[in-house]
C-alpha cells in the first residue's frame, strides 16, 4: 500500500481546523475524517488563512478565522456558485443556534431540506443574481 503524504497546504489547513474543533478526537482521527474532502483556503494579504472551504461533491462547509474577512462576490461565485455549475445544486448545514448564518443562507437562495439534532440542512439550486435595472426604450 502506498501512502500519499498530504501537501503542506492541506496539513496547514487541517492543523488550523483541528485547533478550533469542539470534537474530542485525536489529530489523526480528525485528519482521517477529512479524507475525500477538498480543502480550499482563502488567504489574507499577510498570507494567513482567513477562511477554509471544505467540499465533497455538492456539499460544502466553511470555517472563518476572524471577523476581518468577508464573503466577497468572488468567494460566492466559487462557493456555492461553482458547485451549482458542476452538480446542479449545492448543500450545506448550519447550526440550529446560528440564526445569523441561517438568514444569510436564505438571502443567498438556500432553502431548508432537512434537519438533525444539531443542524439545519440547506440546498441551493441557483444563486440569486441582482438583475440590472430595466432600461427604458426611447
């Protein structure tokens, strides 16, 4: 069996995610739970990680590290935009107690498709795009 070593960037992301996880698992178990997931960091100007997006098929999640970084149009174009383009939809989960994120999801075009003990499950089929104002004909 050939073991492939994770890239330094992936290791850096996993280390950061593990440092904020509320789970009582070892670092090794945590890394194993992320097998098959793509990790995509969004860097600040100083090179530090501001956000990490995790995706597997149409499902994605993110973790923010600080309040100084926001979801820009380019980020929304990629998550969930590119997932919608690739799979026809995107899925995410939001903690039941995070009403701010739930409102953001709804404004973006997500709708609830289920829930479990901890999370509300959301789906989005297309991004709500602001239409340009109508031009009157002269």
